[in-house]
């Protein structure tokens, strides 16, 4: 009986963590592409939309492109779309968090309602990301070949830096795992 109750409690806790955790960490785990590329909604304070790294990179790329008036208008439209949709996604996340906080205080968790709320938020966020990506694609498609080459070079440099960061993270994780194993093996077994 105790094992069954513990197992059910663990499943409920994992479901709650997944429901809230997926929404809060999915965007943070996805790599942030530089301005002008699809997937603009992903990122964070170091390189994603709204962070200082992103704005510096956007300004730097913008200055290299020497945009004409029509291209400048598309650039601004893509930036505005990205900012508005980013704010909408943030607001949606906050609403979902408040809803989950209220639900988790109920004596019996309604995992179906939690799942439905998460699914609805994911669908809305997917639409917002799609709008943002389309705005950046519209901008990119309005560039000439020389400008596209500049954007492509910036993307390739960014991808190489991302790969280096991922490799460092993987190495740290491996070191962490190797460091944890000897301590776990030397601990006395609980009886």
C-alpha cells in the first residue's frame, strides 16, 4: 500500500513539474539564433530577444546590412513583432503559472485540467513563434544576395559559438557525473 501511494504521489509530482517546467524551460533550452533567422523567440538574457547580447548583436548586424527604406521597414516590423509576441508569451506564462499555483492547492490535483491548460498555452505560443519567424523570414527574403551572405555568415558564426558552448556544457556534465559516482559508491547502504 505504501509503495503504491508513494508511486502515485511521485507521478503526480512529476506531472506537475513537467506541466510547469516544460513551459518555463522549453524556450530557455532552445538555442537563440541571431537576428534575421527563424526561431527568434528562443533565448534569454545572454543572447535571446530582449537581452543585452541580442540587442547588441541585432544592432551590429543591422549596421552591416546597409538596408534601403523598404528593408528597414521590414526590419522594424520583424523587431516589433518579436517584441510584442515575446511580451504576449511572457504574459501567457505568468497566467499559466498563476493558474497552476491555484490548482496545486486543491486537495486532489486535476492533472487533466493542468495538461489541457499547458497544451492551450503551447498552441498559443507556437502561433506567436510562427508569426515572429514569418516576420523575420519576410525580412530575410527582401534582402539581396550580398545582404543574405552577411546574415548567413553571422548565423554560421553564431552556430559555431553555440556548438562550443554546448560542448563545454557536455564536458561539465560528464565531469559532474564522474565526480558524483565515487561518492555515491562509498556511501553506506541504508537498510
